[in-house]
C-alpha cells in the first residue's frame, strides 16, 4: 500500500510539472504573439504619422492634391484616423470641393468627438458655402467643446456682421469674447470697430481700430486699419485726426482701393474744414483709382460749381 501511495505521488508530481511547463510555454507563445501584434500596430502608427507629416508639408506649400493623396494613404492604414480626416477636409475645402470636405470633416468629428477643431472647420466651410445658419450652429458647437477656442468667437462675429445676417449687436458681443480670451487679437479689434461703425458708435469704434493697429506688425493690415480709423474719425467729425489716419494709410497700403479711399477721405475732410483747394487736390488723387473715380469726379465738379 505504501508502495502504491509513493507511485501515486510521483505520478501527480510529474503531472503538475507537465502542466506547469505547458503553462509557461503557452505564456511565452502568447507573449510573442502579443509583442508581434503590438509591433505591427506601432508600425502602422509610425507609417501614418510619417504620411500625415509629409501631407501637412505639402498642404503648407499649397499642393493640396498631393496632400490629399497622403491623407488617403494614412486613412487606408488606420481607417478611423480622425486627424487624417480633419486635415483632408481642410485640403478639400481649399480646392472648393465643399461636399467632399463636409464628409471628411464630419468623419473627423465622429472620430474626434471631444475636439473643437472639426466643428470649427465645419463652421468655416458652411461660411464659405453661404450657409450662415449651419455656420453659426457649428461654431457654437466648437465653443461648447472648448469655450476658449478663440477663432470660433471671431468667426461668429464675422458671420453676424456679414451682409447676409447684419446682426451687429451679436457681432460686437462675439468680437468682444474673442478679445477677452486673446487681448492681442488684432483682427477681432478690427471686426469690432467695423461693427461699431455700423451701429454709428464712432466713439468706441475709434479705440477699437487703434487697438487693432497696436497689435499687428503686418504692413498690409496697418494700411486697412488706418483707413477704417480715418473713416471713423471722419464720421465723428474729427477732421484733422481723420486726415492724419488717411496719410498713415497711404504710407502702408499697396492696395488700390485703400489708396483711392484714403485720398477721397482726405478730400471729404478738407471739404468739411472749408479747405476747398486741398479738397479738390485730394479728390483728384482719388480719381486715379477706378473704384473711386466717379465719386471723386462728382465731388470735384460740385466744388467747382459745375452743376
């Protein structure tokens, strides 16, 4: 009996040992398979990252078609890659392929549900399409996702102040929100100033344009801002200050519309100051530019008493 017990114990120990060895082998096999799987996934991630970086470079150089091919290749590797859809939608928008852009950006929103970017871009897309209702809705969703997404407030301001909507009070509120989150946002000050002018609040429009000037280094924008500052000062009857702003506009701008406009504004200012000779001289300068030719010609004839 003792002999039988010993045999049984030996058998059990051999059995347990065999199971243990089998278990260890199974773990080792599983670890290798898991490691291989992880390695393969990492390769996919690295490849898509490489493709997207390359696509973004093409995007920046304005090769939008080339960029889209790279984004498509990234999506083929990882079909739920939200960022690839996001950038792809932006590239399609640049090519004015609005419906394709819309589909791509909606996919991006699906795969990046907590990010404001896709919703902002959809708002921007609908703005380009003239669909102000959806534009407003999606900019608001972007703000819900990220209350500090400054561009959404600015873009809402632009939509509200557009000729399609003309809700200048709402526009003023949105531009002020953009400035609250980014006190150096020169375009927001510019939009605010223009909306204030529309409500005939020249007193507050003037410092808005001055703040826009303070917060930009771009010569082109300085030219525009000085023109609008001149217009606001003219309408507030600060004629000498208006002339000063128009002269600054002429120093910075290279755009025909603003060159003509600044000279016309100077003519208006001199006229209201009773300086007929200087007014005619300024109108003649404005007459050189097509956008202002007819109005300037009329003003000259009016001052010369030819009516």
